[in-house]
């Protein structure tokens, strides 16, 4: 015999799960937004629960189990599954109890591994961007679920067709869904995912698999000029954990933005002309530091590596591997400048530095020789910062004359280390600005925009 504590709950749980499984009826579940009544209006729910009262305090943990705190590992690659259960638990509870907050019954599906890797603790630029978008969704009160492939996307969407506002997906996944009749919405799959609700979540300006509806359906972390939808991101959540170090308490050092030794032997390395061990007298007390791993090997000799690759003379190695996040923040906060080498391009680290009160030296690889100050023509290591002025960002042109280029480099070093700044963040990258753009994006009438595209082109899809 079932325990007394389950007598009033188990029939309801069985009925509820059966109702959720009745996908053809799920859309009825969301035609009205009256909280408790929408559960009871499901025909399948009513049939299975005849004579059984909906409990005031359902056992949501039994329906959507999540791990205990002592079983939870933040770096688990499967954390997204537990988060899905948590979010479902919260959504169903608020609907049944009539306590849903603003935007809580509006759903966003995150169908990119950038998000699942982000909540597992990874720290690439894409993951940092994804974390910031989730922070904005949390601040706005939206419910979001993760999907790892287009099959899961189709399942998630089919459960909530009228509540899902947008889908943020990798570009390949958008195309996978488009090619799969069981995923994309069509006259024969009316509960499929509409093409206009799917957006490519792409870190770089140009997607290798462009969205069929055009540039506005590609989301970007930076305000590119190509027509992508700019969401941006914020690093404040993490960098603000590191206390600000006053300028006079810092080491007289420049931290080099590099994780790999190979950066110093690449044709994209912008400072092969610089002898860090022989600075001019104005900078002779400045120390250059780095923490890189040796990713070169004997099999890579065709890449032009020397027999025994080492950091350039004059650079002090802080570690033989990139620093853990907390040590990285401390090392940068203890420095007076973050030095770019030319790549990695568009790294979030310069924003971390600015947040810590440390300026960034941004190499300018290409520029208009007839008008060097025309920044619209610049191609830099970090184009997201190319319009930021000194004393926050120091832009050094790759002048064709080596002597001039060297002088420009050392002049910028001297200005940067001798000019203190406070914590700084470009206006478009503060949390409030990101949150406002995410809200505008989710609430935009993308169906109408897609209808306009459809009217002007021969693209065939079901709205």
C-alpha cells in the first residue's frame, strides 16, 4: 500500500505527466494565461483526474527531480539537464499556484553548447557571452530551457509552442532543424519550430552558415556594422569580485594577453621588432609578465618555431600554464597595462582589464595610410574597442617603418603606465545596457519582420 503522504499526490502526478505527454493538447495549455485554471483545462488532465483534487502543494521535486546540493558539481557537463528540471519545476509551480512573476511564462530556448558549456564552468569568449545573456534573462524574469541538438529543440518547443518567444541556437543547429521535417514548422508539422523564432548565436561577425532570413537573425556580442542583431555582454559579474588595487599599490608591470607560447612566433604577432629587455630609459623600470603554456613541438618545425622556443627575452614567466581565473584577475589588477599581441581577436579580457582599472594596448593591424586617424578603416586586435579613447585604450598603428613603429609602441607604454584610471566599462557593455537590448530582442515582433522578408523574397517557410 502506498505511504499515506502520497495517497493524494500520486494519481495527480500520473495524470499530470500523462497530460504533458499529450502533445496535441499542449497548445491548449497555453491559449490562456490564467495560472491555475490552465492546468485544469487540459482535456487529458481532466480525464485522468476525475474525482481527484489538484493538490495545493504538489510534490514538484518528485515530478522534476534535481540533485541535492552535496551531489551537485558546477563543472558537470550535464548540469544543463538539472537546470532544465529546476526551471520546469519553478514554471509549473508558479502556474499552478498563480504566483508567476513578470515574463515567467515567456520561454527562451537556448540551443547552443555555448550555453551548456558556460554553466559547466568553461570560460571561452563564447561562454562568457552566453553567461551574460543568461544573467539578462534571469534579471528580466524569463524562463529558459537548454537543448543540446535539434531533436531536443523540437521536443522542447513542441511542449510550449505558444509560450516560446525565441530560440538562440548555433547556426548549424538552425540548419539541422530547417532540413528536418520533424523539427521545422510546416503545414504538416504545425507544432514545429518556426524559422522566424530561431536565431543564430554567433560570436564572429560572419557566420559560416548564414541564417536564411538575413543578418538580423544572427545575434552578435559586438556591434558589428554588417546588420547583425547586437546583444553585447557584460563581464561585471566576475571582474567586480576582484577588489580594485590603487595605482600606487600595483607592480610597475605590463601583463601580456597571451595563453600560448606559439603566439610569439605567429605572423599575426605584432611586436617582433620589440626588445622587451632593452626598453628606452623612460620605461626601463617596467616589467613585462606573461603566463603561457608551451604549445609548440618538434613536429611543428614547419611553422617556423625555433629549436627551443622560449618567451622573448625580457618577459617574465609567471607560470608555465595560463593562470586560473582568480589568479588571472589578481595579476591583471596588479598591473598597469594589458598588452595585446595582435590576437586572440575579440577576447573579453580587455573588458576585464578595464573593469579592474587597467588600460589595454590595442594593436592596429591595418589602417588607411592616407588618413591614419580614420578608425572606421582600422582592423585591430579588438575592433569592439577601436573607438575607445585614451587613457582607457591605447591604439598603436602597425607603421611600415620599424623604427617609427617601435617608437609608437614605447610611447604608448610610457603614457599608459603613468596614467592611472579607475574602473571603467564602455556604456554599451554595462549590465543594464545588455539587459535592455535582450529585452528588446525577445519582445520584438519577429514574425512581422519575417513576413516582410517573405513578401520580398522567394524564401518558402511557414510563419
